[in-house]
C-alpha cells in the first residue's frame, strides 16, 4: 500500500527537459509539474525510490538550473516524484523566479479567457 504525504508547496504545470544520473549513466526526461521543493517527471528509464543524484533542469525560458542533490520519493515505471535536497542560491533564485513568472503568465491567460467569454 502506498503512503502519501501532503506537499509543502503546490506544483505548477510546466514542460521542461532534465538530465539525471541513473545506474552510472546520464538519462534524460521531462519535468511536468514543478515547485520550489520538487517535481514530477517522466524519465528515459525507471529510477528507484530513494535514489539520490545531481540533476540539471532546462527551464522553458532557457535558464538552466543545477540541483546538487535530489532524491526520488516515489516511482511508478518511468514516472517519479523528486524532492530537492540541496541547490545553490543562484539556481534556487532562478527556479523561484521562473515559477513566479510562469504562474503570473498562467493567471493572465486564464483571466483573458474569462473576459472573452
């Protein structure tokens, strides 16, 4: 039986590329949901729960962030939920800025759609 914990931060729906190390090899994937604390992704290959690795995420605005340590909290086939354990302040600032800009653009788009109705 799966156990779940309540997320500390809400995730924002995005689509970004990422790279991670799995079984000593570099693998690629797509980040689908992102927050300041972690993300949900689909990778080239399954990664076991508890795996800790360095991750590179290319944000859709072109910025790249380095996550020194991320840990897989859940995994189902090639899908996984990751938690950020350690990253430098510059990468964290880029991540937070991206999420805030993405949320603002999403809100503006929703507001525009409602006005058109």
